[in-house]
C-alpha cells in the first residue's frame, strides 16, 4: 500500500529534475556547462519542456545571442519555438534595448557570437 514501483519513482524524479532545470534556466544558459544541460533538455525531452524554456528565455533572447555560452542555446530556442513563439522572438529582436536606440537586431549583427 502506498508504494510506487521503480519506474514510477524514476519518472517522478526525472520530472522533478526537469522542473528545477526550467526554474533555473536563465542562470544555466550563461554557464559554461549549464548551457549544454539546457540544450540537452530542449532536444531530448517531450516538447512541453522545450516550450517552457522558450517562454522563459524569449524576453532575454538578444542577451543570449550575444553571450559566449548562451548563444548556442539561443539557436536551439529559435529552432524549438512554435510559430507564435517565433513571432515573439522576432518582436524582441526588432525592439530597441533602450528608448530611442536602434533595434536590438543591429547589436546582434555586430556581435561576435
């Protein structure tokens, strides 16, 4: 009574780890090793996990694109985004970082990453 089988325990543990990754994704993408964890989750887990990551990272897409480690994740974010999420990403790129400045796209084009 009340005991879970090992398969069920593994599934629950995996879900817990994935939720912690998503909760900390903005920190992980900037990390030398953490960005690989995020890329792996986006590529090798059910799509709803990738969608959660895309939603979390879209507001900071320009910052990701110009960061040594996070730029790799930015590519995955765009690749795994739904059409609606891609529209939001493009809107983010086309907005200036500060009022009166050029669109963020210009910053991205000139960046080394």
